[in-house]
C-alpha cells in the first residue's frame, strides 16, 4: 500500500497514475469521490440531504482503479470530465467540510481498495497518509512551491483565467487545510518537493522512495 497526499497542483494525480503503471498497482484518486458527490449535489441530490447525512443510498459511485483506463461514474452518468470543472472545484470544499462525509469517504476508499484486483495500490488524496491509511508501507507528501502549483493548475484548467485559478486554488487550500494538514509531512511521511523537478524526474524520485519503503517494510 502506497499513500500519497499533496495540495492542488502538486502533480500528485498524474505522478501517482504513472507510478501505479510502473509497479503494476491499482491507482485510486480519492478526490474524485468528493468531486463526484459535489456534482451530485448540483444534479438532483440536495445539499440539505447531504448536510443531514441522508445521501448514501442515493449516491451510486464507482471508479476505475486501472491507471490506463480511468473513469468516474455516478449511477449511469460518466462524470470523468464533468467533475473537473471550475464549478465543481468551487463546490467541493463545502462537501468535504462535513465530518460525516469524510467518514463515509474513508469507508468508501477502504472498500474500493479491498475489492480492487491488484497486488498493491497507489492511493492519493489529502488525508490518505494521516487518516485513511496511516499504516501504509509507504507514505509520501508530494508538494511544490505555490507559484509552480498555480502554473500547473492553470494548464489543467486552461479555460479559466489566471486570476480565477489563483483564487480557486488558494481558497480551496485555505478551506481544506482547516480540516487536515496536507501541506506539512506528518511523522513517518516522506516529503518530496517537485518545484524544481519535471514530470519524469518526479516519477523517478517517487519510485525510488517507494521501493526503499516497501523493502524496509518487508524486513
């Protein structure tokens, strides 16, 4: 089990997906579930029901753990692209702020990992190393300077203006950091700063660290 946390724009999703390919592991983007739930609140599931903890039976969520065939669905709706819009980014923090939602997501994440047909899993998010899988054999915090993260995020959300991206990322980081610390490595978590690394270099550093961690855990 490999747990990876990091703020928006750190590159954790693209890097984690490639690392999963290299190891032949499952890849799980836990943030997609929060985004999918935010999408659901904008498409039929009232936020009032969500806030009242009356949503689980109507939230039919599924996600691929194949790094080469990634998709996200809510019921019969493929929301893989729909959950990456600015509107969802603006909504998701309100969803994640609810403690019962976070408890549900923790249970959901563990269930998905338990059921995936792989020998190992790369699980990435914001509280994976500290809350969901604090006993993972390898725990990494992938980060980068704010300037670099904003540049990367702007490329991912190319339809948005630069100022909108800055506001969006800063606001979400500020809101989410009140719930869980994903900016500082907890005890036992290895910090990897990719500010001065390109994609391939970051992947190489991550792979080397994971191999070392898995070897150490097997001894």
